[in-house]
């Protein structure tokens, strides 16, 4: 989700010391803006892109550009894993439990 709103991964968001390009935001820039600074956003570049020179405008631009990826990450990936685990669970775990039982390990169960 941080990649969609700030164009930085989670690690880069917290550890980057430079601002990157106009649409990348870091924790350092947001803190700078909160303390009364410019937030590392260069006004002429932002104006040339048609956005205000504020972190809110940059994040809104990023969210508008990346909302399909963010929706897919938040909703479709967990649903896909849930469906895959239900489909793959029985054929993989039942034979493994039978093998463990036949090996004399009746108390050990997988899944």
C-alpha cells in the first residue's frame, strides 16, 4: 500500500534520505512538511505536472494513478490465497497424514 501512495516501498519510505523524483515521498519529507518545511517537493516541477507542491497533492496523484494495484493488493490477493489454500489443502495434506500414520507417527498431523 505504501508503494501506491508514496511510490516507495516500505523500507525506502522510512530509510531514504533523498527525495527521489517528484512523485516519491519519504517519511523524512512528510516530517519536514509537518514541521513547517516544504516537504522536499520542488514547486516548479509540481506545477508543471499540474499538481500543488504539497505532500497531500502528490499522494492524491499517486493514489489516482495506482488505485487498481492498491485494490488488487488489498482485496484480490487475500481472496486468491484463501481460495488456493482451500483448493490445495485436501490433496496435499491427506496423503501426508496417511504417510505419517503408516510410518507409526499417528500422533503427528499436518494441517
